[in-house]
C-alpha cells in the first residue's frame, strides 16, 4: 500500500477549484464499497468523501481491514465498482503478481496494509519492472519509469555518509575486504532504535514512522541480493542468508546506506502521489540524519579481510 500518514485527513479541508466541474454527480458515492488500485494490486476500500479537486472528482478512501493511516485521496482511474466481475479481476491480478500472504519477512505484517515501499519489492517484480521499464501515470500526472519521479524524488545523503559510501566501495572493490557477518547492530536493530528515538520525541507520529520503517526493511530484504551487493560479496551472502533468514537480521548500516542510493530508482516504478512522495522524502531524510548522528556507533571504520575480523568504531 502507498505510504500515507494521518496528514491526509487533515488536508481534506483544502478548497478545491471547482470552476469547471466534470459532471454534476460523482461516479462513486460516500459510503460506497469499491475496489481500489494501489501500486500493482487491487484492494477493497470504502469511499469516505467525494469532492471536485482540480476539475476532477477525487475520493477519500479507506482500505478495508487496514490501518486508517493508509486512507488517501485518489482519482476515478484508481477505482472500480465492487462487482462480481471486478472481484474476479482482482483475484486474477493477485495471482499474476504472485501474492503470498504467508511470506516470511522476519516480522508479522498482519493488521497493516502494504506500504508503497512494500508494493513492488518482490524479486520478480523488481526484475520485471526495471528490465521492461513499464510506464504508468498516477493521479497527479507523473509518468512512472520515465525518470520524472527520480528527478522529483531525490534523497540528499549527508556529506559524511557520502564519504562512508566511498570508503565502503573502496574496502570491497579495491582492498578485497568484506564486512564481517552477522553485523551488530543489524539493520533490524537500527530501525528499531530509530523508532524508539522518534517515539520518545513524538509518540503521535510513531504509527506512520513504523510503517515507513517496515517499508525500508521490506525493500532492504528483497533488494539486497539483487542490487545492493558488489560482485565480491555475493558468495558471502549466499553462505550467510539461508532458508528463511532475512538479510535485515544479518547485515548492518553499511549495506542499509546503499539502499538509499537505489531508492529513487526503485520508487520510480511505484504509483505514489506527489504529496505522499514529499512526506516520504522528509521521513527518509530524517532517518539519514539519525544514521549520521550515530555514525561512529553503527558503521565500521575499517573492514577486515575476506575471513572477516572487522571492528566498529565504538568497539
């Protein structure tokens, strides 16, 4: 599901321009049960509000069975009538996407909708989407896969973390050194520490922050073996990540930071509205500042040889 926050509901009071409404009545009525596209899949939803915004009907929907943090405004192109034929279409799309509700990710996903960062991270999804470069337009007219989203969504990595990335590349590719696995703290532990840190500062934002972190974890687990490793690290990964073990419970900050370099590219293929994208951008930047603040604790100052005896700066 798209990465939304409670801010969506507070924005519902914006006065939409209605000088040239497309029609006198909306296609969907308030309280109506519908089917809604979100990323590559279709979910059951309920229309809570209907308004004319920017000369088109827009609908504030709640995804049935999911946290209200995912409520959002969508256009008619994202909705379908809840008919038997469309339900069949929903099930067929789920089957095509290879939906498996019992996939092990190291964390329980029950009670929450899939975030925007969950939506396209299955291994085959990443392969097919990046290789085929399929284009999609969202409600704000952003063309997916064209590079426009990548230009819009930029993650400003702090200077000290950029140097960390350069050193990381040099250790592995020039000095033939690897990060000893498993790392401590792991990606999972770092994300948990950040959530605790944010919850102490603003408990009201804990839910939305938790969903973003769940998305980061999911992206990391799926993207690591495909696009976050250097060639010299693949053998180590195959030996360390076995059975149902999640990479986020094995790897640490060094590889997590690489994900942020790839995120604009990955999110270019997810259907996210510009407003939501902007909020996500701010949350990711705040997380990077947290990594920077704890850089000496979370990152290795030097890697060891391929056998691995590295020490962190804090040790």
